[in-house]
C-alpha cells in the first residue's frame, strides 16, 4: 500500500466515521424524537384506520441497518 492509497483509505474511513457518528446521532436525537412525538401520534390518531405507521419508518430502518452493519 503506497502513500496515496493509504491516504485515500484513511480519508474514506474518516469520512464514513464522521458521517455515521454525526448524522446517525443527529437522526436519533432530533428526527427520531420528532417522529415519535409528532408523526407517530399523528398516524395513530388520524391514519390508524388507513395505513400502517411502520410503513413510514422504512427510510429510518434502512439508515439504521446501514449505520449499524457497515463498519
């Protein structure tokens, strides 16, 4: 592994860790609470008879799986 490849390797790991640690925490601390405090209640109070609230968590699930498994 020469210096150029090593640098890109470090850079990719840094960018990925930054992305997973920052955006993932941001998602859980802000959007996750926002979803459960507002949208979750909204769906159960209004859309319960029409759609499943879990369908709208697909994007969240994909993010969760990606962030937890891709190390």
